[in-house]
């Protein structure tokens, strides 16, 4: 098979085309150019995209990782040559399913290629499953180590043991295993199914026996319950007969009560005939109560009248005087008090007397005795008169202060002004009091006239009591009517309940009350219904299980089938064990054959340094140089040597399993030194003579070789 070109809208690739040549194609491009994307695209075109895969915290699913950056639907096309036919395969997005639509047709004519489908395209074109191609013909730096895979192991094993990869040995083993699994696989298969069917039939037979016993027990309990129900029904008839007798007695008692109520009503009607009607009594009582409320309101208003105001009097200094006389007296006393306060005359006398005494003293000093003595006597007389005058004026002022009790004469006339104000206020209050008392007196006269018209000489309380007594009689009459109606209804109700009931046919031996009997009857009926339902369920289940004899015949038939299946299972187990032993012997040739070819590739790539290589069944490798006496595990080798070991193994596996499929390498030679890289490229050129090789690299070394 040879690929002509690829066109992709896939990841960062936007409708880009990559054209390929026969043999070795070295595609050199920088990082992030899309080399790994082209590799993933080619794998998706052959095998499709796993749309069920989910992204994780450490890895994105391919449907998300390679979603076109442009936002357009994912699609691609590959033109190739297969079995001497130029073919084009296309995959497009369908209903939001990436690459969900597949087409394969001849490039020139456009005729469909029916043998290619979306599911088998990769296997048909490349000859192996996707997991095998990933481990054989698809080589990336991160995936150089070859991991174990059941599909890969089966392909290699079939190739080694039978000479081809058709898998006939595995098919035979699978057929034997499938046949044995059909007999028994864990809890599935014909044997477990037959055993379950046998157990089910045996369980049905055992259940039938149990159900038959249940039917007998249920019928016995129903018979006993039927007898007990007869006794309960008889007791109910006895209770009904006794209740009918009691109802007849209650009817007679109700008739007596009705008659007594009729007599009582007649007596109240006679007493009410002697009093005013209810309407008259109610109207009269309303008038009396209204008059009482007005009378009490008037009495309250009389009690709330203020006391009659008292006429004011002049204060003690002016008692018994008119206001004009009092005002004139206060004015005179003020003038007297003011004059006494000044005492100018007394002071003048004292000064004159002192001067005269000084003059007499001078004359006596000059020995003018007679005039001096007379002058001194006159001066002393004047001084004495001045002192007397001053004392009299002080005495007069103290008397006025005691009279008016205020040292300021300007305030002595103020009580007269206050008296005149009080007189004016007294006159106003006297007028208001007389007006209010006059209104109350008028209302009292009106109310007295209304009382005389309403009651005459009778007492108000007595008139109210008479009206209340009349109303009480009418209330008693209404009560008697209601009692008669109640007694009549009771009599009619009891009469309706009284029905003739025949005595029970059998003697009654139960002592339960009516409620207890009803409870017993309900419980018995419920239990009877439950037993009947249970009996019906049991009988229905027995019918569902089927006939006993038919089930016993089926059980015998199943036992014979189980015996035959056990013999078949034992024979298939023996055949499978024999085949596995034969295959185990052949599988011992598997590792040497692949290891030999891988060793040849390793020797070429390392320039003859590594001439020994061993491979385990899990593809683990050990290698040794020409100078080493023992083989060492890859842990002892450098990273570049490990890459060369696994590349040698992958080339050997691809040569065996995918001889016609392209060989794809993605930066697989990054850690090779120049010499070993040249040797590896030489091997790839040699492989390119038989198949197409695509080598994607980010370095210029591979292209320059």
C-alpha cells in the first residue's frame, strides 16, 4: 500500500495537504509545525476517532485535542494505492460526531469500494488492528518501548506457530473455549442454565407440596371461622331483639315527656293571658329604662354643679370701708410715712441747738456769763425738742408698717385693686352659676312632669319589675314551646326506631356488648376475607406452577441433560488443555525469531557494537556488547541506546506483522548520535524498498544523510 497525499482539517491543520513519495519520506519541520498532528490524523483516517473517550486531568481526548482551531468541522482525505487500485478515503463530521461519516471510492471513477467501511478500514488496508499497528508500524519517541497487548501477542504467536497471521490456531482455541464457555462460564452457559432450570423445577415441586399443605390448613381455618361467625350473627340478633324492647320502653317514656310538656305549656299560656303582651311589655320597659337613664343623668348633673361663689372682702387695713375711702386713707398714710422717713425739721432743730450750744460755750469762755447761760439753756431746749420730734416720727412710721406689712408705700393701695378685680370675677361667676342652676332646675321640672305622666303615683323600680316579670312569663312560655317541640321530635325519632324484631333462633351464649360484637364481626369478616384471598393466591400459585406429574417429568429430563452437558464440558476442557500444551511448546520459538531480526537491526545501528539481544514474552529486552560476557537489562544502557534497542525491535515486529503497511516515525531518532542516526536512516531506506516509510523529524540531520 502506498499513500499519495493527505488533506486535513484537523487540529492546527486547516485544509492543508501533505504529498508523499514512494519509499522513505523524510519530512523535516520545526516544533509546533504539526508533525505529530499529521501522524494522529493518518491514524484517525484509518481507524476512526474514539468519540467515547473522556478527557482527564492529565490528558485530553483526541476529539478535543485535535478539534480544528478554526472552528470548522473536522474532516480529512487520503489518496492511496491499494491492491493495484487508486482509492480515496474520506471522513467528515456528521451531526456533531467528529469524523463520523466515512466514504471509500475509486479516485478516478468515483465508484464506491464496498469492502472498505468505517469500522474495518484500518484492518483491511493495514492488515492489523489499531493496537497492533500502534506497536508495530507507528513509532513515536514517547512510544518506542513495545508494551504487551493481547492482539499483538495473538498476531505474533500465530505468525510464529503457523507461518501466517491468519490465527487459525487461535481460532481453534477460541472455538474450543467458546464451546466450553457455552457449557459453563462462571454463572452463565448451558450447564448453569440447565442447573438453574432444574433447581427451579425442584423448587416448584417443593413449593407445590408446601402450597398443598397451606390449602388444607386454610380450609380448616375457614370452616372454624364460619362456625364462629354463625354464633356472632345469632348474638347480634339477640342484641337487636333486646334493643327493640328497650326502644319500646324509651318510646313510652318519650310519650310521657311529651304529655308533660303539653300540660306545662297550657299552664304558662293561662298565666301569660293576665299580663300585657310581649311587645307592650318590651316597649314599656324600654321607655322606663330610657326615663331612668335621663333621670340619673339629671341627678348626676345636679351633683356636678359647682358651689355658689362667695363675695370677696377688703383686707384688714380697709375692712368696712368703701374703695374710695380706702384708697384715700392709703394715700394719706403713704404721705405720712414718707415725711417721717425724711425728718428734716427735727434735724434742723438739732443743728440749730448744737450751734447755739457752741455759741454759749464761747460766751462762757469770754466770761459773759448771763447771756452765755441763757444761750446754753435755749440751745439745750432746742436739742431736746429735736430729739423728741425725731422719736415721734419713728414711732409713727413703725405703726404704719405694722398696719400695711409692706415697707414700700407704693404697694399699699394694691390690695384695693385686687379687691376690685375679685369683685368683677365674683359677679361673672355669680352670673354663670345662676344660669347653670337655672337650666338644671328647668330640666328637673320637665323630668318631674314626665315622671308624673309616665308613672303617676307609682314607683319607678316597681314599674320596671312588673315589665320584667311579664317578659319573664313570656320567656317561660317560649321555653315551654321549645321543650314541647323537642319532646315531640324525640318521640317521633324513638317511634321511628321501634321495629318489631323476632327473637334469635338459638340460645345466646355470648356476653359481648354491641360494639364489641361489631368489632368481633369486623375482625372475623376481615380474617375470612384474608383467608379466602390467601387461599385464592395459593390456588392461583399452584395453577401457575403447573401439574405435579408434568413437573416431575421435566425434572427427570433436565437431570439427563445436565449429565450430558457435564460430559461435554469435561471433553472440551481436556481438548483445550491439550491444545494449550501444544501451543505452549510452539510459543517457545516466538522470542528467538523476532529477537534474531531485532539483533540484526541493532548490530547495524550500533556499528557492530551490540551483537547479542534477548527478548522476553512481555517484550522486555536485554543486550550485550561484544566485550561483555553477560546480557544486561536496558536500565544499564543510555537513553539513546535504549531508543535504538526498541527501534530495532519495532522494525522487526513491523517487518513480520505489517509488511505492506506504511511505517510511520515521529521524532524517533532525536536521541541518536550522528553515526547511529546514519545507520538507522540506512535501515529505513532499506525498509523503504519494500514499503512506504514516513519519517517526521524536527532536525536537518536525517534529510542530509
